């Protein structure tokens, strides 16, 4: 009775370890918090198109309008006129942008990497059944020359978070042979065995065994930061392209007014041809008309080019890349003066910029790699232990009962040591990972400097654009007064001279140039505001956009053997 208890106690303890060393979860996802955007991506991506060849590849399939737009048809050109506000453009881009959609798959991909890393600790069930028949000449009359063995085994094995490898196996073997000395006939051997291997140095501990899962979790966080970076980049690009379209349409209006003024001047000159206008003056005005008409054609082309870029970003079926529509931007550029604090903006950028966030996560990943490499430089010292109980009878169930009587048990304990002379490979790997960690830290510093330069540059552009708008408005007012004075002088002038006509044409051009410069300064001001928000990582906050990505991963954090601050390489 004492022997049975001494055997049963260690078996129960090891079985308890086996039951506690199994599955590791990558983290629980609250399905109610998974992004609606991600859900729509899974349901309808990639964006359905009408075909895969020719123009149909560029035409999205018509669907329910998620953003209502005011659309009318121009009776002259038969083009659809689409009134588009900036907020509508941003919403369409968030719903349809292929640039965002491509990156949006990465969090789901990295999520599966987490599951894959956690699966390393899953239980593995195995089994084996075979039939072995032997018929050979025997050199001894005591040995069997014919035998038939049917071994079968089932078991379960797993690896724990500290590197323990456990295997519990049950085997039942039926053996028959022609030896007269083998008893009983047939033999049924029943055996339950448990094997344990515990790394004590290399490959042992939480740091090295949970490294892959921690790296996968960091990769998932990086993918979320990358997704946010792409969303902010796309929103900024939509804003700058929208303002470019506003600028292009305003420039068309300015050029059209200039052309109309020039045509009006030409008509006046032609009417005075019988009075005092010469052929030189007539040709002078005609040349100006044609020159400005050519500029007007380029302005119209520029509108279509910018409109195509905006249409690609919005990816709405009503704005296909095959044309047939005109976008009328109805949101005016921001003109109010904005005061920014450089110190606050730098703090926001260092805190919220998604590129810096990815760099910081890169340092954490490098820290984990250093931990793994430091562990890999240790000697291999493994504790191995096994225990088994056996039963032997002439039938299966009696053999199992004989085994469970615990009368026949075996065990072994040992240590395995291994260390390469010089240990050059692991030491080189440790130095490599340490250098990579220093490289990641340097990369973070470099990116921080670049962000600071970008913030300062955007702030300076905002201030410069504000002053430039004020100066260009004064220039527009002066040019308008000058042109009005020349037109008044023309009415009372006794004779029209080529010199006066040249001055008038130049005044018209100067007014148009001043209006274009004022518009360019105003658009530059709006673009600088958008760029500052992108660099500081506040684009979504300013536009009241909230990303409900699948980052809602719950569950207990992975255990750590030392504080994070202590993981830096020495």
C-alpha cells in the first residue's frame, strides 16, 4: 500500500502540471467593438467592379448611396453636376478609398499571426496503430522465428509558457510468437507513461517562450497604427485635393473674367478702327485674346486632372474614372486666423504621430528580440524525467487492470548539458539584436527630429500664408483700382495709343495674377493647416472621426519575468 501511494502521488502532480500547461489565448475580441468599417470590408471587399477587362475594370458596381449628394444635369453639356462638400468628400473616402481598404486587411492578418503564435501552446493529440509480422530464420532454438506484433498508442503532449514539454502516452501492444519460453501467449502489454523535459537555461522561462506571441501582439498594434496613419494620410490627401479643385475652378473663373475683359477691350478697339485705332492696336488686342484663351484651355484641363485625382480617392460609383460628371466643390476655404502654439503642437506630435508610435513599438520588439538572443547565448541544461506503469496479461482488459494495480512502475531523472565551444553563433546573434535595438532607438530619435522639423515648417507656412493672404488682398485691391482708373481714362481720352493699350492689357493681367496669388495663398493656408494636423496626429480628432478598429482585445496581460524598463540591452 505504501508503494502504491508513493507512485500515485508523483503521477498526480505531473498530471496536474500537464493540465495547467496548455492553451494560451492571443486575447479575446469583443465582437460588439469590432469596427463597422472592418465588418463592411469583410462583406464587400475588394470593391466590386462591373468587369475585369477594359473600361468595366474602372467602373464600380452601383449600390446604395451611403452619402447623399446633390446631382443635376447640365442641359448644355449633358454632364452630371455634383455638388460636393468637404465633409462629404472625407466621408466618401473613408467608406470607399482603396488605399485605406488595402491597409485595413493588415490588422486582421496580424490578428491571425497572434492566434498562430498562441497555438504553439495548444494540446496535441496523437495516436499510432501498426501491424508488424516477422518470419525469419533463427540462430537459436530459444528465440522465436515467427512473431506478430500489433502495437497501438494514444497520447497528448503540450508545451507550457516556461518551456516545459510534457507528453502523456498510453500504449497497448499485442504480441504472439512461436517461442515456447514466452509466457503468456498471446501477450498484452499495457503501459501508461509520462515524460517531462524542462529547459533550465536556454529555451527556458517566460521571456523566450512567450516572445513570439508578444511580437505578434506588437505587430498587431503596429498594424493598427499603420491603419490610422493611412486613414489620416488619405483624409489629408482628400483635403488638399479638394482645395486643389477649388483653386482650379476659381482660377478658371479668374481666367474667364480676364478673357472676357480682353475680348471687351478688343471689341472697343475694333469699334474705334474707323476713328483712331490702327491695325497694330487691333492685332495687339487679338493676340492678347488668343493667348488668354489658350491659358483658359489649360485651366479647364487642370480641373479635369484634379477631379480625376479626387474621384480616385473617393471611389464612388457616381464619380467614375471614365468621366461624364463635374464636381462642384461647395465648401469655401478657411479664412479665419488660427493661432498655434509651437510647444503644444510639438507635444501633440510626439504623443500622437502614428509614425512615432510605430517606431516606439519597434523598440519594444527589439527589446524582446534581445531577451531571446540573450537566452539563446546560455548553455543548454535540460531536466528530463519520466515515469511509467506497466501491466502484462494474456488479454487486454486484464492487462489494463494489472497496470492500474501500480505494482510495476519505473522512473528516470536526468540532466542534459550542451554548450558549443566558443559559443560564437549565439554571441553574434546577441550582438546583432543589440545593434538592432540601438538602431531602432536611433530611428525613433531621427523620426522625432523629422516630425519636429515638419511641425515647425507647417507652423511657419501657416503664419506666412496668413500674411501673404493679407498682402495679396491689398495687391488685388490696388490692381482693381488701377484698372478702373485706366478704364475711366479711356472714356475721356482723346486718342487711343498702342502704349496706353499695352498698359491696359498689362493692368488686366496684373489684376488676374493678383487674384490668383491671393487664391494660392489662401489654399496654401488651408493645406498648411491640414498638414500640421497630419504631422501632429490630430487629423481624425479635428474632423471628429473615430476609428472603432478591432483593437478591443481583452484578457489578462502576459506574465513578465522582469519589468519592461529592465529589458534594455547591456
